[in-house]
């Protein structure tokens, strides 16, 4: 299979990045090393190429009102110029994708879904929109996306002539080198930062300017350690068609009072009955690094679940993970994870593992 490439592919290879298949895309995993790149984002500023993510426009009379009958979160909680973390579920309550909806006005929005789910999101929304007068347009090929993340992200944007300082989960449309861009106060690291959506033809110049201004190029390895320290879900790990928002502890991202959204009946029933498993954080009580799909046991040796993500935390200098566990397991309990045949003790906790600084 031929891997897809972002407009910045040559920049990554020129920097000697370690490349790998990520959702069918040839993406940089690390440049100078995951720990160094992670630390740059936590303490200074880093830049990620996230141009593999999707970009979908939803337009037409009453587009937001229609979209609000499909996605799980309540779009009436946000106004024009604001973004919202959201979920697109199937009728069983499984998650087709978690995504960000950017509300432009009552008649238009754009959505940024995960890379590997973009086609599924477009297909689901297109099918749901039939006869509504709303148009769903896949514009992934037209855009590139940079994530500028870290305490100095404002300084970097100011240096390259982009707007900054707006509220968390809001966005500003601007011009950069005579082309339209969108600067969003969003990110996936837990640090203050921005995601900049720019025309594909412009994104290489934007990357060069941001790096020249002092941002450290960071790969998907650091992106994963950063998001795991925050306890942020990754679709295919903490969310899937088999893992519902109720199980993933994302009840806050569901508009329970809305009369309709995809999967509502199933999710309401599951919430009332109580889920068969819940997402928890795991903090290593000894030297051990968990990885996905490792069995979790009670201290008595009974099977209680499975890890969904796991890594070494560069900030805490210890192993951390996320796991779907039996509801009988509570915060503060201890579980045992089978780490490659060795029984390692972990304390059950509630993420984030380190303090967030998104605001």
C-alpha cells in the first residue's frame, strides 16, 4: 500500500525524521527524540504537522441546527467563532469518531475529524444530510494544519504575523501572505497552543516561518506522550465503535437534554443501567511501562480489564496508562498489569496525570 503524504513530507525527511505509517499516512514519529520534543512543548514551544487530519465543511440553511441532531454534544452551548469537542456515534452508541466542530454561524461549520476516520465521518454525515438541504463537503486535500503548542506559542504566532491571545476553544479567521487562514485556540497536548489551518499550497511556508521563529519540530511520538499525560482519548484506543462515551468517561461531551442525536437511545439506556467498564488512569507503583492491550488484574488475580494506552511519562519519569476496567475498581485501588509476562503494580487514578495549562 502506498502511504499518503502531507504537503510537509519533504520538510520531515530533510530534518531526518523517523517516519512511520499512521492511519495510512507517512508521518514523522520523532526528529531529535520523543522526550526532547515532549519537553520542548511542556516548557517552551513545539510545532506538529497534523495535516493528515480531515477538514469537512457543513453548509446550508440551518446547518448548525441540523448538525446538532446528529452529533452528541450540544452545539447550542457554543456561539459563532467558537469550537467544541464532539462525538459522532452510530445507533448502538459506538463512536465513529471524536472530532472538533467549529461554528462559523448558524448556516455553516467546519469539522476536523481524525485522520483515519475522515472518510467515515464524511460518509455518515452525507447519509444523514440527505433531504435536509445541508451540504457536506470533504476538503481535506485543500488544507494543511499546524499545531503550535507550548508556553511560548503566543510569541511564535506574533512573530510570524498571526493573531493570538483569543479565548480557549475559539478561532479567528485572518490573512497570511494574502491567503486565508484559521487560527484556533485548540490542541491535543494540554499546553497553551493553537492549531492553524492554511491552504495546502501555503502550509510549507508557514511551517518554515514557525520553525525559523523558534518552534521545535515535534513528531507523533511526543504527541502521544503529551496526550496520554492529559488522559486525552485516542480513537481506536479509548474510543471506538465498541467503546461508548459512557464507558470512556466522556459523559460531559454528550448533550443529554437534546431530544435527538445519533445513538441517543442506546447511550441513555447505558448511562441509566451503568456501563460494564469505565476508563481509568493507571500510575505505575514500580518500574514498569504499560502498553495497549495488556491484561489488568485485581490484587486477588481476577481479570478486571485491559489497558488501552500506555507510555513512559517524560514529565513524571514513570509509567502511566489508560485502561478500561470493571466498574467495581475505584480510584485509589491497586491493580496488576501483565507487562510482557511480569506482574507490575499500578494505582488507579483520575487523569490528567500532570496539570493542564491550556488556558
